């Protein structure tokens, strides 16, 4: 395969939720240039909302413009909605397939099934975390459990704008269960695996009482073709 013409830069956005992101994307940039022969440059943002605005920006807008965004599932939905369903999901990693939300509780405690959450407190992560807040509430409603009616929510809105990437709120919800402020906690399956593999809590201290259906997490989202020529609108002030 011959080298691609390197004259047109592809601007790719990612959110800097942790210092390690810089190292990760430096490596990704080297891969794109040296192995895929693609002229990719990476722009780091402080929030997914800012990244989505850059993905949908028009020429002349006083914001950066990117061609592809490394989006969470929530950021993809924001881009899809704000673009009038014109953005495109173009690629995913296999590690972002099959995520699940886990509800965990203290082993040997009063919570062993979802029904036991009735009139009790569920700790939830940051309000913009798909896996630790948004989807747990959604899935519980499907099970006939509604927040505020069937259970109380204790929320930890840390690192809003990062969509739960930092994992800080998941640490907080687990701590809330262990110290008795909540009866159960909603966390993502990757963090639950880390809790057990790295023994972040005493072995056997927590047990899984419920698991959600599988869903997908990160994906590369491409800007609408129409916005490249300036024919589609950027997000309105209310959408932003």
C-alpha cells in the first residue's frame, strides 16, 4: 500500500480526562502516521460537550473544528441529536463492546436482589456517566424500579463533563456502600473487574446482585459531510 497524500490534515478530538491520555494519543498519532499513513493530528478537550461542539463547528465559528471525535456513547448521542442525525459512527475498539452496568452491595447484607432495593438507597455516579448513572436508572425503570418512587438515589457528580471516564464517581459510590451511606452502588463492568482483580476492597466484601444487558461504549464519530461545506447548522445555544 502506498503512502496516502499527507497534504490534508485529519483533526481528531479526544478528551483529556487523565494525564495518561496525552501518552496514549501520542502513541495513536505515531500509529496513524507511521503505519496507517494517515495525516492525523490530535486535539485534546476538557469536556465532551466542547468536543462535540468542535465536531459540528462551522467555518467562522469561534471554536476549534475537528473531523473525527473519540466519543463516549453519550457524546455520540449528543453529536447525533445536535447534527440532526447526520454524524456517523465510523469505528470502535473490541474492548468497547459488551459493557455492562453492575449493581453491587455488601456481601451478607440485606440486599441480594433488585427487589431488596425497595425504599433503600442506590449510589449513582456522575450525572453524565452512561454506565454509572444514566443507564442504571434506565435499566431499573425497565425492571419496574423508578428513582424517587421505589428507591432513593445518592449521586456523586464528580468530574462532570468527562462522562464518567475518570472513574472518580465510581470510587465514591463504592465507598458510600462500604461506609453505610448507601445500600447498593451502580458501576461499570470494567471498574467492577478492577475492584476484584486489584483487590480495591477486602476480598469478598462486595457482591454483584444484578447485571444489565450489554451495551457499547466509545466510538469514533465523524462530522457530517454537509458541515464540511458549511451547509448544516452548528448546535444552537440551547443545545449546547
